[in-house]
């Protein structure tokens, strides 16, 4: 029998740092031969473009959340990759890494990986790694049952951004209470050996018991109706000042309701040669990160916000107002007097 | 920003702050009726951008971000969490 392809699942609530860790893992030469599947809960796929570009073993599932509608899509995606690998159409990847949506209950995903015969014949689930944001993890556990399930199902728990949280004792105690079996460690910017994150054979110690649990939990999986995804696209570059004011206003007025913001942005001052990546979690806005190149020929700015209780058009209306204001002010100041 | 655009932005902002209220277009500006207050917002000559008027007080704002903060404070809808950001237009800076 041909060796089955190891599968690792990377989960964690919105903003926990999954994409950062994935990028770091893929930079490790020993892990560069990984096929990656990213599931995103948004109208426009974005996470995968923050990780890499132009790799045919890099797939994005962007039509919804795996836990709700896409279990069969995951199966088809895995098998499709496997067929293309066998036919020599894509590089012979050594493993598959799946990054779940931050809003996903991983149970149905694991269900597919463990119980779908067509999948288990060729793939073996090795480990589920759950990332927990040291700064916002406690609040996520309080407010989102999905976050608790991600911890409950982990083989490895990775506490991220410990440099932003001076005291993680209470969070660590809670994580341990939820999942005492999972080894836990902390890492800044994904600095952790990939071999620890996806240690082989960590999962499925008792497949039957877990499968039963997955079946029960999976049947109740859904997103909260109050969580909405908003997408803003711009063909024209955005003035840096407008972007700055906008992100400040979002953080100031909607901080606790802003679960996640990610974007690839062309700034008016630099043109469209290099995009900037923007990230925010609640009221915490991360420093702008410049990427070497656009991930595709599409050079429009794209920003995705996931919010809870934020009016759907408010972010776009606010950005449009600030863009117009900044452009008008610039023209006024440069006009001959 | 046209008065209807300002109305829509502020109506959404009230929702973000959790304030029930009504905003109507009035001439070149809007009237905000919320939290027991009636406030009038009017465009201002440059370099100012907005006037926020309430009985006995008229306050100028040079931009929409400031107007939002001023309106929120005037309605007693919390202070938010002001942050200062720097978006550098220089790649790698």
C-alpha cells in the first residue's frame, strides 16, 4: 500500500496568527514541499494571497466555511490534488496543510479527514494545531463557542503574541482546563519548529470516540448571525492619510466589534508596484507590512473586515468620505494662491 | 460629502455606538436627534470642514474623524479607544 499523505490542520480564532505561522513554516526548506489549502470566510479570498503566490499546490476555498457547507469540497479538493500529484501535473508535495477559517469549528473538517473512506485511503490526519492569541484569546473563548471547540480539538496548543500580553497565566490555566492533553508552548511571529506543530501521529488516539463526538458537534456547527464579512475594493490607490485615518476610526469606534481586518492595499503615494498588507484585530492595528510583489495581476486594493454588530456599509462609507476629504485637501493645498 | 451621504454615514455610526436615533437631511447639513439631544451638523468653509451645533454651542471640526468623535461625545455614547497610527508611504520604511 502506498504511504498515505500526512495532513496537518491549523486552526485558531480570527487573528490568532495562523497565516503568519503558515508563512513561516513554508519558508522552512524542509517544509516547503507542502500543499496548502486555506479556507476563508469571506466574499473575497485574501489569506492565501498573504501567504504565497503562483504555486499550483496552493488552493483557496472561498465560497464559505468548511464547517457549514464545504466538507464535500474539502474531500474533492484533497482528492483532486492527489490525482494531479499522481499524474505529475503538480510537484510531489510531501504533506497537506489545511488552514481553517478563524470562525470554523474544526470538528466537521476532522470528520471528513477521518471518516471519508476516499480520503482516508490516501491521507492520514497527523495533527491539529490550535493557535490562541495571548492578548485576545480569553475574550474569544468567552464569546465564541467556535474558539472553545478549536481548543478542545487541539493536539498542540500554540500561544501566539505572548509579547503583547504580560500575564498569560489565567489563559494558560483555562486552556489546560479545556484540553489538558495538548502540549502547549508560546511563540512570537510563528517562531516554533514546524515539526512540533504538526508532530506525526498526535491525532486519532481513539478514532471511534472522537468520531462520535465530531458527529454530534458537527451537526450543530454554524456561524453566529451577528458576524458579518465586509469587503472593500478599490481600483485606484488609496491615499496613505485616508487609510491611516480610516483604520484609526475603525479601531476607535468599532474596536471590540472588529474581529478581524486584513487587506492588500495600493497606496497613492507609492503606486501599484508593491502592495502593503494591513492587519487589525479589534482595536489593535498591526504595523503596515510591505510585500515584495502582488500575488496576481489584479492590483486592486482589497480589504476584508469581519465584524460583529458593525453596519455592513459603515466601513466603506467612512473610507469613501475620508478618501474624498484627503484628496480635496491635497488639491486645496497644492492649488496656486 | 453630500447631505444624504453624511446622513447615511452618521446613521451607521449611531448603530456602531449602540445609540438609537434619527438623522434627517436639513438644507446643506443634517439634524441628529438621539439620546435626548438635537444636534445640527453643517458644512464649514475651508480649512474647516464641519460645524457641530447644539443649543448655546457651535464647534468646528477640520475633518470627519474629528466630527465623529465630537458627535459621539456630545451624545454621551462613550469615548472609544483613540489610537494613533502611522501608515508610511515609503516601502520598507
